[in-house]
C-alpha cells in the first residue's frame, strides 16, 4: 500500500496509508474500535473500494483488478473469523477437507471423494492445530477454542500464501486464546505463511507477533517491531482524536 485511501461507497475509512508486508511475517493490527483495523485487514482480499494511491497484493494490482484475477487472489488468501464460519452439522475432518475444494459446492459426496486423495494432508493440518482426536466429531460438539483451531486447519488446507485473522481470539477464554495464538504462530513458522491478525488484546500482539501496526482514526500511527511498542506509543494509538 502506498499513499492508499480506502473505504466504502463514498466514505473514506483509511487515508494515506503506507503499509508493506514481507513474505512470512506475523503482523498484529491493534487500535481502538472503529479505527479502521478490519478495513485494513479485509482490503487484502480485494473487497474494499480504493479511492486513491497504489495497492498491490501478491503481484495483483487491486486498483483495477478483473474478476478472474480477484478469484485467483482470494484462492491464495485464507480468512479466519471471530465467528469461525464452519459447517456445524458435518465433522471436523469434512470441514478441513472442504478447505481444499476450489469453487465447488460443498456436498458430502464431493468431500468423500476428496477424503481418499487428501486424507493424509488433512491429518497433517489437524495435527498442527491439535484437533486430530476430535476429527470425527461434528463441529457443533466442540468448544469455541476447538472450533477456531478447526477454522485454522481449514484455512491451511487451501495452501494459502496469506492468512488473515479477524479478531480470532476475542470470543475465547484466556487459556483457549493463548492456544489459538500459539497455533497461529506455529503455522506461520512451519509453513512460512504470512499471518496478519486484528487483535483487541494488546498482550497477545506483543507476545506472538513479530511486528505491530497501530491504527487510529483511519491512520497508521505505529508500524514497527513488537518489542519497540512502549506504553507512550500505546497511549498514542488508543487516544481518541
């Protein structure tokens, strides 16, 4: 992003943003509610209007991207939501394997065909998020932390280059939240996947992320290594203008 202004319809949410992400980074985005964190995060999928500036993701020009290229971009970007977005009525394994399907309707018949071919890979992803022992359970039988771990495995199954995590631990208890953050870091280091996460919990951003981006009132007001985030800078990030 270079001198980038983003928003919706006629409303500008982020203004004059300069933001560069290197392959394999683990970045935490922090800031007060309504600052533009989610807009910054989800713009990577190409779904946010560009008003001005330069915007490239994985060599795709988002200033004027065609629909077929938008599909190609989104195939390389996994998204993890606060609300998990799993298919509750099917098993953990089926949910993970569904992440391998490209533009195919999710049906049990198709998933069963994929099981024979992709079972080994699915097990690998379930192992790394520590959910294998629950692989045959329906997702609505799991706790929130377990469901979020399934969501991470499903995102991994698409073999993305980038994973976006939109407040992935805000609905979880502290123990489950730390487990999810540890797994995101493990995924980042094991597969070299770039991870960008919106986080409400400052302590998690400082503990698990290599780099922190602070957003306030539509502006990036901090962008540096996690260990350089001082109390004075935190106050600046969270002060209402």
